[in-house]
C-alpha cells in the first residue's frame, strides 16, 4: 500500500484525506493545530465547490448549516447602491462548521499527527496542504516561491445580529473595503480591508479594531452598527499574504493543494472553493490512475484555472482598494447600474 503524507489539516488537507481511497493508500495528516478556530468567519461556497463537498459526502449538512445568497449590492462609502447583481446557488458557511464536518468525514484509517513538521518524509507522496506559508512549497520549489506580503490588512468576524435588508453588500471607498453578508438568519458576517503597516505578525486585534472604527467613522450607518457590535475576541485581524505564480503544482513525488499552491487575495471569495476543488480533483486522479499520470493530469486540470483566478483576484483588489482612481471607478459603476436597471 502506497503512503501519502499530507502536511496541513485545514480545508484542503482534510478534504483530500476524506476522499483518498483507504484501500489503495495509507494516509497520514500532520496538523500543527489540534483545535478548531476560536474566531468564526464565513466562506462562500460556489457551485463547483459544492460539487466537491458532495464528493466528500458532506454537502447536505453544509447546506443545512449554511445560509443562501440572493443578491449582492456594490455600494459607495455612504451606503448608496451603485450596482446590484443577482447571486444564485451560493452558500455561506462558517469556516468552523466546514472544518468540523470535513474532519468528521476523514476515515479512521487515516493517521493523525499533531505538532509542527520538523522533517519531510523521503518516501511516498508528499502533499503540501499547509497554506500560504507552506514549508512543503518552500522546500520543493525554492526561495522564488516564497510567500509575499501585501500592503493590506484584513479584519473579519461574525456578530450575533441579523443583517438589515438595506445594509448588505460591499462598500467600496477610497482605498478601503467593507462587506456585510448574512452568516445565518440571526448572525452577520462582516469584513474590512485597507492599507496598513500593522503586523505582519502579532497584530493587536483590539488596536486593529479601534483603527478600523476610526477609519470608517462617518461612513454608512450600517458599517457603524456592525463595528459597534464587533468585539476583539470575535474578530480576526491579519495582513494578507499571497503566493507567486507557479507553473506547476506537482513535481516528482511532491504536490501542492489549496493556498500552498495559489494563495490569493480574498476579493473574489474563491480561496476555500479552489482548495476543495484541488483536493477532490487530486484524490479522484490518485484513486484511478498511476501516480505519475495522476500528477500530470492534476497539473493540467488545476494550474491554469487557479492561476487565472489568482490574477483576477489580484486585479479585483487593485480595483476595490484604489485611491486615486476611486471617483472614476464609482462613476463607471453607477452608470453600469443605471444601464442594468434600464435594460
């Protein structure tokens, strides 16, 4: 029986471990953290990611735990809707719920190893599912593939209040972004992003939240209500890191999945989705083909698509967080909204 060592027990690592054929492979998962996240955030599951969840066998429970999206409004900083877009077939789910259900789907035959990885195995297939700061990518792809720090700070959290109908959407200001979306019927997911020198490590969440309240003071009333209810213990504050372009995700007996392969800015909401699709695609190929053929096919299926999304997400970040071009951007969006309503 061939060995597969998965470094990282997050979304991609657990989805892969849950989908690999236990009769063909002995799988071990190494995860530094052995508890679920203490701060809840929400993830958008697009239809293709839902298909991956169906392959894992947990789509029904994710649908039951999540919330649906009907429409998305793009607003200016005052709250005025510039354009509205229909959103169908997307589920919002708590990251904690998703990890819990993925973890439960992993068969008992999988070996769990807690703690930091001190040495990489020399035999079997090595899978880097260890995120944007991947030690596997660093070891196999070299210094040019090291993660890169962006100038942006991101804050996220969930508050125990429902979303007022007239406040949901994304608020695009001058060099700043604020988002409000339903996390469930009685809870609201919020996120904010802007340039900051805080961090990159050891960010004081209370200080970051205070800075965000000051930054968005006097903006849309809905933003003020959210930030007034947000608490440091329910908020995640991180600098955004990305992964440079990789021409392939598999070489010899090492393969990357999820953020380890294509860590991107969060503006398209596709990071978790692509991690799930990576994992299920790789598992299905390994279950049905010889290893070299499976890895070649994985490169062919996943690199171009996920790299295109990485580039698109980066372009979206520049558009959303632009400063000098913000007035022109808002006029174009407002015109597009009027044309859409007229049509």
